């Protein structure tokens, strides 16, 4: 197992380091005059991915573990305050590296996507809701899958059938799923522009004549189950097994990558913790693809 983790870490570090050498402007800003960090940005991103992959939700516990077991990979490790501060500033870099890995897989050109959103709970007590720095972004919402209300955010995901993240957004819990999807496609028009005839599979919440028309204008065909009162739609017999695919992708984030135990307390903290988990899944799929593993989304080979 250790060999597999070391292989993944080495591959990710090399990929991140090459990206930063080719595009140094992607590195978080720092003064030109000052002390050069002993932990490079590529090492920081790699360390952040390993934290999510190995299931450490506490930075303090993670750094203690890293000092005890990962010195052969990271000769220098910062103290917790420095690690937290640098990690929040590296959010955009993590996002760019995640996209670089995704594009470098055979799955990136898949002509079938699945779309869904999943809750990212941020607090339960009333005092937390009143005092949290997330107030105003986080809000009360309803999770139909678990028949419960929650206070927090929603992670909207567009993935391939193998679970490779293509696009994602973090919104308030009440954000309209259809509008969020259209915004994602508008921000990155090349996603649909480079894929004529793309098929998108969603649940009953992705409905509406105007919504489907706007997707069609982008060259995207929507498949979803019929809503109550609607005639049966094309491909309805496929939705039950495909729904399980969508739920299993969400479960990878929640059950294996501890999405609901992110422990973020500020907007920047929540964002980077969610990005860590998306990076971890993308890196695992990227490495599995390049090493020829039959199951792309498996994390168990990395001692998870």
C-alpha cells in the first residue's frame, strides 16, 4: 500500500511542479523580498491531497502524522498556523492542478456526464448559525436523499460516469440546481463547445422547457426521469442503475473523503477543504488511468 501512495504522491508532485515551472503566475502571491518558503507550492498541494486521501480532518493530527511517517517525502513540514494560512491562499492553484490532472486522462473526452448536488453541512446548533463566519453564504436547505434539513452549502458536481469531476461549484443550500448548472457552463463555454452531442444525465430537479432549450443550444442533450404528470421520457429504463452511479460518486466524497466532516469555519476554510477532496478524487482517477487499473474511482489501493 505504501508503494501505491508514494507513487501517487510522486506523480502529483511532478505534475504540479511542472505546471508551476511553465506557469509561475499560478503560484500564490508573495512578496519578492522575504524568506523563501522551505515547503514549495508543489509540495504544499501534494501534502494537502494526501491529507484528504488518508482521511485526516484535523490539520494538527495530520501534521503530527506527517512528521512521524512522511519525512521521506517531505523533509520540511510547517507548523499548523503556517500550513493553514498557505493552504487557504493556494485554493486557486489547487483548482488549476485539479483541472490539469482531469484533462490528462482518457475520461476527459467522455461524451456522457452526470450532474447532481450534495449537501455540505457546516453547523447544527443555533449558536453556530448565529455566530459563524459562514452566515450569509451558508443557509438552511433540505436534503431529499436523507429526508432532513441542514444548515450549510451545496456542492454541485458535473462528472463523467467514472466519477471524474468535470465542473463543480459551491453554493448556498437553497441555490437553484438548474441555474447553477447553466452558470457553470457559461463560465467555461469550452466545456460544451468542444463536445458537440454531449449527453447529460440528471434527476427530476433538472427540468423545464426553457432549461432544456438552453442546454440544447449548447449542444447538450438532457436525460432525466419523468416528473409526476409527465409522459415517459426516452431512456427511462436506464435511470435506476445510473442513479446508483451518481449516488456512489457522492458516497465516495462523503464516506471515503469525509466531505461532511470538513471542519471549515470560514468561507476560505470551507472552500479549500472541499477543493482538497475534489483534488484527491481526481488525482486517484488520474493515477489509476495512467497505471491501467480497471476501476478508476478506487481509493483502497492508496491505503484508504
